[in-house]
């Protein structure tokens, strides 16, 4: 290497180091509290992400430094209902950050992106309006409740069959909730079920979805992680070579919708196409495939994980278990197992204790409690009285807001009474956001809520003597986070009788 090249490289390195130091000491975020290292490097945050501990890392910083904390040189996390509203309310100019594009693994012109990664609020609102009716509570109940009830009831029956084959009568409820959710979303999205509950095992699609959530969650934070796809080890390469599987299923979804036309409800995209036709808009197949991909990825593990944590928490509290059974039995009356207890979602939604159990499960163990990164509008914005430049990223995470000691009494305790007293503060109501924030709340939340209500009610009515297996402990159920959370051991053993 010539002396001239060496000097040029040394000069470039010096400028780079100077810029880092200058931004840390004199930049617009210099007064935001946080650890000294966060002013100079994002490596600790990246490492926490790789280890599945990002939400714990940020939560620890909030406990030490307060409601606004610097987590990386240009990233701030906020942990108060006021700042949450400032960031996520309609019309404030904040946009989804580039993180979402990195997670999805593609970017097109804004109008051709999926809802999940759309940055512009106006473009997002236009697309969401076309899709919202098909995902409304009334439409889901009208067209899909029977399907959801059938899948839930079959899943719960299959648990008993599985338990009988185990020497200790145990069953992994997370496995069966996952198969159930996959069968539900495949029926709704594709027009035909995967029939995983019948097979009793995961298929190629489900394995692909699980790998995508982990690989893309890490790669969005650590782009160099994608280089591992070059490592000639099948188990590593499989993390990155699965998107084609999901895209094939997404394409099938769109083809089925086109074949069905808009006269009936073959799958949920049939309804969406009818809305598009009625509005005079157009959505080509590329856009629809991307939306279908988002739906089938988001609609599988999330519901299953929340149901798993719900069962664990109820069975960990015998008195709560008894009280919930009493409420469900009172509502079910003379209905029995042979007719699936015949409870309708509209009935279940009115049950106060069941609702409280679901809400508390979502508060502490919602499937996606991590950061919601946003980019401030051009020229920056003030959040919590602090100026945030448009070059920075500001985020909130439900994991911290749902555990804030100034908002929730005994925040780490699974306590359903907080939802039953009628005295919940406005601040707590504002802090509770398991489905996301503002106009970006989860489009499929009514599908998920219906699965949660029917899943919990059917499971506890059918297996009133259920108890946790000895191997299921708080340590094995400790959440790990790779975009979504999952129990550390990725299972929840239950003895049904």
C-alpha cells in the first residue's frame, strides 16, 4: 500500500472518529439521558437483539435513566403515555422508520409496498381503507367465526389425543395453538386450510414463517447477519432461504381470490377485491401478494404465543382458574362438549373475567411488545419537551409501557383485578397498546381476539382439571424476543387431567 493511500485512509478514519465524538458531545441528542456508550456505538443494542433480549436491554435503561433514554447514537426510546401520543397520534407527521423495510427485505415505490412497511401516513390510510371492512369485527363474525370455532374445537380435542400418547399425560399447548392459528389463517387467507391439526405436525410453510421471524428480526438490526446465508451449513442457510416458500403461498392466495371473483367469500382477499372494485381503485397482483405475505406471517405465531402465555398464567393461579371456570360454566349452561359448548363470540366478549384475563395476558405477554420505531417529520419534532432531529429514530415499546411502575400498580404481577375494578386511570388506558399505536394498529386484531376468546373458553371448559406439567416453570416460560416473543423453551407442558 502506498504512503498516499495509507494517509488517505488514516485521514478518513480520523474524520469518521471526529464525527462520532462531535455528534456524541455536541449533537442534538446530547442531553438525552443514557449510558455513555450509547452516545458512541449501537453495538450493545445490536448484541441484545442477537441474544433475543432487546426489550430487556431497553427496559433496564428506562429503570436507570428514566422515561426518555438514548439507546444508540441516533435512537431514542420513550416510555410515557404522553410521549406515546406525541409520536403515534394521527396527523403528527411521524413516519414508520426504515427498520420495517429492512425487516420485510424489500422496498418499492410507496404505493406498491405492503401496509406493514408503508412510511407515508396518507398512502397508508388510503390502502387501509380498502382493506379495513374485510377485517372489521362484524365481517369476521359474519364470515369466519364458524371456521374459527371449528379449528379451535378440533385443536382442543387433538390435545387430549396427544396427551394420551404421553406417559405422564402431558401435552405441549403451544404446539397445538400454533397449528390451530396456522389452519385458521390459511383458511382465511388461502381459502383452504393446511390441515395441520389433522396431521399433528408443522408443514414447510409453518417452519418457514418461524425462521423468517427470527432471521428478519435480527437482520433488520444487524444487516451483516444476512451474510451468514453464504455459510455452507444447511441449518444456517435455511434461516434465509425460506421467503420463497411464503411467497408461493401468498401468490396462491391471490390466485384463489381472482378465481373466486367478488361474488362470494372464498378467502378474505376476495372481500378486499370486492371493496377495491367498488371504490374504483386498483391493486395489482404484486401488491396483493405482498399484503398476503404480511397477513400469513403476522397471523400465525402471534395468537398462538398469547394463548400459550394465557394458559400458563391461569393455571399458575388456582383461584383465578376456579373463578374463570365458574364464569364460563355459568355462561355455557347446559351446553356440552358435543356441541363445542356453542358459545358465540358476542357472548364471550361480554364476560368480564375472561376479558380481563385476555387483557392482562396482552399487557404482560402480548406477542409483539418490542420497539415501534418512527422517523420524525422533516425538520424534526419535539417529544417530551426534547427536540428530536429528523435524522434520528424515536420509538416506544409496549414491554416497558405495560410495566411502568408509575402507571400500573404491581406492574410485574399478573393481576386481572386491575381490569375489573372500574378504576383504571386514563394514563393506564392510554399506555395499553398491545396492537400497536395510532393509525397503525394491527389490521387483524379482530381475528386474533376471536381466536383468543374461543381458544381460552373452549380449553378451560373442556379440561377443568388441567394443571401445569412439572417441567413448565417460570424459567422455561421466560420470554425471548426475536421480533415476536416466545417462551424460552418454546413449549408449555400441561397435564390435562
